[in-house]
C-alpha cells in the first residue's frame, strides 16, 4: 500500500480551522500545497496545445521527500531566534513539529 497522509492532513486542517488554530492551519495548508506542487507535470514534456494533462502520482518516497523538505525549511527558519525573533521562531518550530507528526507515521 502506498502511504499517503493527505487525507489525514485535510481532516486535521478542518479541525485546526474549526479550533481557530492559525499556526497549525497555515502549516497544513502549506504542506498540502507543497504536495500538490510536487504532482505538477513538467510543461516541457507536454505537447503544445494540450489542455488536459494527468498530474504525476507521488509514491510514498516522493511524499516523504516533500514532507522532509517542508520540515527542514521550517527548522531552518527557526534560526530566527538568534536574531531576537523568538515568537516567529517558536511558531516555525511548532510548524516543523506538525509536519514531523506525519513523517513519524511513515517510519
């Protein structure tokens, strides 16, 4: 079976929105967008004039790679604390933790 956390992320997004948890909702939206972007087809491989193209299907390894990239980006941004931006750094660490939850399921 191909591991795919998108349905759980969508469910968790609805919950975050209902709970007015803006930080969690933001990272879940961003994660879903990153997965959707990874499915995009390289336009150089599409015939000119094509209007309907099937998106790439991500396997478990590709999904994991996207999530790891999002997690790393949030952790890198958490370095803002060094510059006195504790609030932003804390939010980014929390976002990284949210992504890590889905990665833990895949392990």
